C-alpha cells in the first residue's frame, strides 16, 4: 500500500447548514486523510461559511437519533489536526465578523485559495 504520510489535501467546502447532507462528507474525508498522516485543510467558502457561525453547527444533525451533530464533526476534525480556514469575503456574504466564528478557525483572503490549490498535492471540492 502506498505511503501517504506527508501528502497535503485541501478540501473546499461550499455547502452550509441549509444542506446538512452535504456538510458531513467533507469533514469525514478530511478526518480520514488526517488519520492517514496527511496534512489537511478545509477551506470554507460561499454557503459553507455559515456552518462556522457560533451556535449554528449544533442545530444540524444528519441522523437525528445518532447524537452526531455538525458541531461534533467540526470538533472531531480539529481534534485530528485538520486546519479549518474561512474565506474573508464569504464572511461578508453572510454578514459575519471574526467574533461570530467558532474557536479554531482562521480567516484568509480570497486569493489565498489559489496559492493553496497550487501548493497542496490534491484538492477535493464539495
């Protein structure tokens, strides 16, 4: 089996709390890649930004009986060293400020995504 240690995966998340079935997979794959000892970043933009607003992620549950919320998925990602980044311009789209963000999320400018896409080994888009 190929050794994936040291590879870099960039996951671009464009879906938010209004489409819960599209919020879990990117985080699940990000955690899986981190478990394979890859460096992983999830870039939240467009509608994906709204899931990072304090108080929103705990309202989203893919399977209500499971007890797993979007908040628990975001926490699992951070606990596994997945970097969470959000597009500054998308914050403006959602009328959010840095104070609205959950802890652990870094804000980057829109042009950063171009540099990141060129720097990372693989890009996944959701």
